[in-house]
């Protein structure tokens, strides 16, 4: 699912962030104050090992997985 927000000015941005931050219940939208630094972090090493473990499935394998 993709959700978009039309923000036309810095005032709109500030208001949108304030509203997202102060919701009742469990928040489903999180806004970071800065972009994450992925280079050299433990997260990037973990991601590389996950890529190494990826296995491709043929169309025949997909039917077996869905039926099982």
C-alpha cells in the first residue's frame, strides 16, 4: 500500500508532523528527524548477509510452496 500526503509549505509540514506525532493509539507513521546513516553500520552488514541467503524459485516451486 502506498499513501501520499500533499504538503505545500513549511507550515503544512510542521502541522502534518505535529498531527502525526500526537495520535491516540498505536502510531502507524513515523517521521525521523534525519536520514539514517547506513554505511558502515551493523544494519548494512546484516542486510548484505540476508542478500547472500536469497534463493530464487521457479514457477514450479511457487505452486508447491502455495499448496503446502
